[in-house]
């Protein structure tokens, strides 16, 4: 993962945890946006 011109070694499982938690956090907002699109 590049950072300030350097590569930082991030274990894949730790990165996956971040991605999954971000996805979970965004889910309510995504559902709200989809409902607004469906209603339009």
C-alpha cells in the first residue's frame, strides 16, 4: 500500500477487516440512497 512515496506492508487479513468494517458502516447510507433513487 503506497503512502508518502513508500510502500507500507499491511497484512491482507488486517486490510480485509478494514474493508469489511467500512462496508458495514456504509450499508445504511447506501440503502438510503438506493431507496431515494427507486422513489424518483
